[in-house]
C-alpha cells in the first residue's frame, strides 16, 4: 500500500532527495514520510478519513506528493487536477467528486502540519480507493477513473517488480495529477531515485536539468522530445549521459525517432496505454528497428490485448478495430458513474480505449486513429466540440469546426475552420485565441485558421469532417 511504501522508502533512503522542487529545494524521503504524517494529522482534523476525497489543485511541487501520501495514510482518496487547466475547468472536475477539502497552494498544506504527530497505521484493504485520475476518455465528458490498493500494487509490480533501489535522477515531465504520477508514485518510492520538478515543462530548462544532473533516461511525450531536439541551444548541452529514451502517449513519427537516435545516440522505445488501463499497455523494445514495422509494440507485463468490432467480436489479424486492454492494473470504474463504467468495459473485463488499431501476425500493435474526433496535441487530449462551443460565441464567427492535422512537433495541431459573420471582416487567429483563452487551456486553442464560405454537410445534414480534413490538407 502507498502508506507503507512511503514509510519504507523513508527508512531505506532517508536523506536522499525524493524530489527537487522548481525553486531548487530538495525534499528527502525521510522528510516526505515525516511531513506527510504531520499533514495527515491536520487533515484528520478537517474531516479527511476513510471514504472521503481530498482535492488537490496545487502547483507542481513536492508538496503535492506530501498531501497525496497524507491522504492515503488516512484511508482517503486523492483527486488531483492539472494546474494548466483554467479555474473553471478545474472546478468542473472537482465538482464530479465533491471533495471534503480542496488544497490550492503550498501554504495551505504547510498550515495543516502538526509537528511530531502522525496517524495510526491502517489495516490492509486491497479494495480501498486511493487515487482518482480525471479523464475524458473518448467522449469528451470528464470522468474520474478510480484506482485502489489492488490496482496500484499491480501497476508497481508491472513497472518495478519487488526490487528496491536502483533509481537515479529523473525529470518530471507531466503534471502530478496525470496518470503517470498518480498510479506510479509507489514505483518511484520503491526505486529511490530523485525526481526534478518543473512548474511548467520547457525544453530549455529540461536540457539544463538533464545535462547538469547526468540523467540516464530521457522520458516524456513525443512533443517534448521534438522541442528538445529543435531547441536552439541543444548543442550547448552535454547529453552524452542519456542512455535511453522512453516516450509515452502513443505513436511517434518515425522521422522524429530517427532524429533522436542520431542526435542523442540512445535507443528509443515507445509506450502506449490509456488512463483507464492504469497507464499499462504495450511497448516497443529499445532493440526494435526504427522502421514501418515498429508500431507501438507488444503487451507489457500481464496486459492482454484484443482488437474488436463494434459488437465486441475479435477482429482478424491485420483488420482495424477498437483497441481493448485487460489487466489487473485497470481502473475499477468511474467515480459515481456506473453508466459510463459499464460503457468502458466489455463483459469479459477488457477496457475499451476508443482508439483504432490492428495487430500483425506477430501480435504487434499498430494504431490507426481514434474512434471519435478527439485528437492529441502535445500529449493532451483535445475534443473539437468543446473548442467549437467556445469559439462559436465570438461575435465574428457564424459557424466553426475544429479539425486536426499531423504535426512533427506537437503530434497533431488544430485548425479552426470558420465561417465569418461578415465575409468582409473575418476574425484573425490571434483574436480567436485571445477570446478562447478566457475559457480554455492554452493547449486547446487553435494553431491555425481557415476561413471558408460554408461548412460542408453530409446527406443527413451533419458536419462532414472528412470533407473538412480534405479542405485543410488542400490549404497547405
């Protein structure tokens, strides 16, 4: 369980920094254990305990890990929100779980500490809820994926086995509310490495931290790798320390993989999963040739992979269908949403990812797109309907549709296809981005603008997104 991992790591690794905050302050494993004990005592006085939810709307720092561990020591679940989201978006997510308490800044957490105190040990309970990770799945409707002790133990086993130690310095490349930290915190504790945090990821700062602290692994999403490789001061940093590159968030353009291998001289491997699967899915080997046969690899650990049609029937080798995953790491369901939970699983326990793909005769997975219009920009899911709703409120917009097109750096980039209210005075891209920024996170804003006379419709008078995609391609 997470509380016992925190205590064991504190005893084993003591003064070793577990985290180094964006301002350079370290927090050791011993301090993480002691501080989370003290915060847990304060949280108990605020009503946090078994069956309750603690909301974390904190900036990226080690205090997030302290609060998360403190809640786990009390038997409560933690629901974190990405600090990159707007205040309105954060409130929408938190409203889904109705937390007993929400912590928003470091001072709030420090004020809860009761020096020298700590909660009594919890009795073991493999089904106790520990983490709620927000996701939109493939529908665009926010939901909270639930993970208990049983799932977290399976994830730790899949990633780290039972061995302790062996961890080195690493760079935190995603929000701590992301699946990559929420379900893998135990793995980090078990390895005993030091994670360097950035308040907001930037290629320049990442280069400095990786080279200065001689990090052996470069991890993140393909967009981050592209930005690092294209940074104007890349050559000024000694990256000879990098021995491996591991990329999450699905496929990556082959030219980018070749560029990474050539410039950094390190083998590259890809990981594919989804939030609902607990961040465990398929992966490629560092020894795999970087060619058209790479795909996103084979199932990892105890993951079972199947490709199915809309009725849940298995598809033949080479045929495209929905990618489905079954594993002991998968979520137990969506928080207080039995209907969405039922829709997320096939009766045999396979998670429906909403992604389309196929397997070759070796069982290697290749992705072929998404079953909905969702696209992934810089590792973040974006749903056109949400963006369209905001942009449509602009007085110069009569109609709008958002479509994505491939991009070597961002993975995909968004094009806002707009029908102006006044053909003689169409809105400018910067104008739409400023307008949308009031309600949308930066990564959801359109990258390009295409002005047309009318949106194409199908014979059923529905938006013809295929025609729009063709129009966007022809506009290049």
